[in-house]
């Protein structure tokens, strides 16, 4: 591919895009199956999923070491690996999450890969795309409106105690001012006044449900199982009790279908769902993953943030519900991130420092130990940056080889698929040598407390787990409602194995503090919230939005 100068946005805008019907044709999708959203986007019908083909396909999970402010490029690596696998003759589809507007306008900017390893049309993907997030938001907020309406009604009410209602409204934007609010102000006609708040759409239970549903009937059943609160008599109330699931599913009739786009090299890319990994389950939908596996011999998918978050939830929640099992786990590492975890200051990461690099390798080693806990082979992808020295790269390779881990240099950002051939070959060798299945960290039949302790000790490396008073109350409620046999989705900082974002490297002998445990009965898991984690982020001091603009010709700048 001839290199074009410019930013990620300019590279994406200048790409020679294939019509989406040609992308579909490359993996055998009939043109009349596509629901077109212009020339370069389409929805895929669920009847394309073939469970027999799913069983024969090879699933590759891309995760990473603990992230840093320097960025690790997990999505870029996932896309680059897909390009590389196709270049060595393996029919491969990348299956990713859809970006949330929160990070796009907040800290990260665009979220569709980078350099010559991007999915396109990048601008559309990073913005409203096909409207899935908006539909999820509306379905969530319809339930909130119906709950308040039921409480308000003098005749048609279930006797819901408004003090017990835990359902929040959502919005796909970082807005700290909405975390805690009072609703229902305005007298009798304004509803029942109560404390409530907003979560970000990516962390909503509707997002989680959409990403775990098998089909429309399953989606409706899961929505109906959403726990709302209790009656004044202490009886649990669910969304099905106020007859909300039908209308909510109507709003999600198109959002349940995966979206087909393409990589810069014209290979198929399926994007669907977008839960964050620090405060939600962090992976795309079961439907999208199975769609990709129905159409390709290899599927590359990612799990958000470090392997202690997205990968743990991918394996213990998504695989548990879907029956999927990855054949290989790719752990993305960068020289910069390793040096940061070893103590080198952020402003100096471009400077060679093998001492900090050696210390930072402890973080990567812990993630690799965790892949062994799951029983799935790992391949380390060293995502190369221009400041990396040969000595530093060699040090990382030697440490991985000493641990018996396959390792490859990844130059997908600069060279696309040509820069990921080595990684692709290592991944294929790993996949072909593995005939087993992943092992979960805990048994779902254990109590919620025991499951939290298992993840904290085995995956995070904690010594103890402390449950604060509200969390202890929540444990009793979980048992009362009958959700003890569900998996857990821990909300924890992405910046550390511990619940302290400043504790870098490989923390040891720490105590994980569980503040409270939210109930996601519809999605089918419980959400222990640790440390100071919040489910509605705020904008940074200098949001990415300040650098964005559009001119009279529709040319966008700053979205990369």
C-alpha cells in the first residue's frame, strides 16, 4: 500500500474505500441481505449467523498490559493483525466495539484505530455511526420514564418505593454534573421527588444486555429481567412488571443488528456495541462475534483496557454465556508503557531507559501469568513507536522468550498489514498448536463475595478484599433477589491492578475495597464497584472537543 502523508484523519479520508456490498461479497454475504446506510456502512441480519461455522472458526482475543497516558494501541493492533492475517492468506474479519462519544470528545479523541491500521469511514464511526448508541440511550430512558410514571399514577401503580429505585437515566457524553441529581421537582404534576443520577450510555445495563443477547426474544427476556427496585412491602419489581420490555425492544430493533464497515485495506470489519471495560463488560456483542465467525476462518476481537479488566470479563462473562472460547490471547505492550510502569516520567518516555523498562516488565509478566490461569496461549505484540530503540525491543523479546511466550514486533500503524506479518504468523502458529478451551477463574455457583475474592486475588494480585457497609447490604439484597449464581463485572480503575490508579507496575500485598455492588439482573451479572470508580465520567481539563472543527465544505479537523 503506498504511504500517504498526514494525520490519521487525512489517511482515512484519502483511502480508496470499497463499496460495502463488495466488502460483504468478499465473505460471502448476499447483497440482498444488506441494510444499507449509504455506500460504506450496512446492517447485517441475524440469520447470517451459522453455529456450525462458528464452531469451526478461530477466535483471537486482543488485550493489553495495564494502560498508560501514552496509549498502547490495542484497537490499532487488532486492525493491523487482521490486515496481516489476510495478507498471509487467512480469511479474517475484525470485530470491534463502537466508539462512545464520551471518549471521542473527552480524553482519547477518535477510537477507530490509527495510522494505516484503521476502520473506515472513520468520521462516521467515531460520531453517530448508525444510531445504535442513541437507540440504547432512548430504550434506557424510556424505562426510567415508565418507572417514574408508575410511581406517579394514583390508580395504575405497583406500589414501588421510590427510595429503592436504582435505575438511572443515561447519556452518551462525559458529564460529571449529572452523576447525582434530584428529579421530580415541580409540584404534584412534576412527579415524585427523589435522588437519582445519570450513567454514561456505554456503562448502561441496556448496552450490556444488547451485547449478551442471542436474538430478539432473548433481548426482550433480558430486558424484562431488569431489576427496578422494591415495593413498600419489600417485594422486588422488574421491568416486565411494568410491561416495558416490548416497547424498549421496538426501539432496539435495528440496534441489535451488527454493522459492517471495512479496514483501510478493504477487509471486513464488524462493529457492534460499546461497553467500557473499567465500568462495564468491555467487549462487543455476542451476536457480532458469532457473525464474524460465521463468515471467516479467523476473527480478531478486542477487550477493553488491560487484561485484568476487558479480558477477564470477556472470558468469565461473555464466554460463559455464549460458549465461545479464544484460541489465542494477544497481549499488546509498548516500550513506552513498560518504561512508565517502571518509573520513567511521562515526559521522558521517548528517551532510552532500559532500567525502567526492566522494572516495568513486571506488569506485563503479571498479565501473562493471568493468561496461563485461563489456560489459553499468549502472544505478545510489541506495538512499535518511532522512539523505541533496538536494545529496548531486544530486551522485551528476550524476556518473553525466557518465559516461553511467543512475541512479535507490530508495525501496523506505519505499514498496515505488511507491518504485522510476523505477528500474524506467530498468532497462526499459536492457534494451530492449541486444541483446548479456556478455564474460568471462578465457578458461577460460588457466592458473589467468593467470586469477587477470586478475581481480586488470582487476577489482580490482591492480598485481601474489604467490603464496605453498603456492599455488605448489597450482598444481602443479591441473595434475597436470587442472583448469587451470576458472574461478576467489577468496576475498577484501568490504570492499575489495584484500585489505586497511582499504583503502577505490579502491586502486591494490597487490599481491594468494594464500595457497593450494583445489580444488573437483566444482563445477568452483579457489578462490584471498587475504590473511587464512577459510572459517569467527566471531561478532562483540556477535552479533545476543543480541538475539533468543521468547515463549509464539511471537512472535519481534530478528530483523530
